[in-house]
C-alpha cells in the first residue's frame, strides 16, 4: 500500500484574546468590584465555583414572553426562513383590504 502524501497547512496562531489575563482588584465595603468597560451595561452570569472563586460570563437575555420561540424548533425554523426570505427581497403582496372590505370591518381597529 502506498503512503498517502500529507500537505503542509499553515497553523493558525492563538489569538491574544484567548489568553488568560489575571487582574487583582479589591472589593469595597459592600463587596463590589468594577469589572471594566467591556462589561459596562451588559448582562452577566455569575457562577460561584467555590467559597473563594467566581466566574463572570457575558450573557444574552431572552424575554420570558419570547422564550417559547426558542423552545419550539418548528416555529423558530419558520421565523428564520421568513427573515431569510425578507433579506433576499422575497416578499408577498399581503392582503388586499380594499377588495375584502368585510374582513377589514370584522378586524376593526
């Protein structure tokens, strides 16, 4: 059996943002510390790892009344498909309210 030739591919360098950075800070009398501008006005999740360690992660929050969409794969797929179609300019004409005055009257304001 012939040996397979391997092609040399460039190795991607590790990004500096992946490096662990250690900063020492002192909490105030109420136990508060400033996290820095990258956390300003953004929701975070704080995990207590032990009595002496916490992990702070940036988070995205989904409003309770919209969470159902992410729990329903079929509905989420339909919404994503519709958004994709809209971005591509594939829009429907929509209802003709003048032609269907009865429906418009039933719907009201």
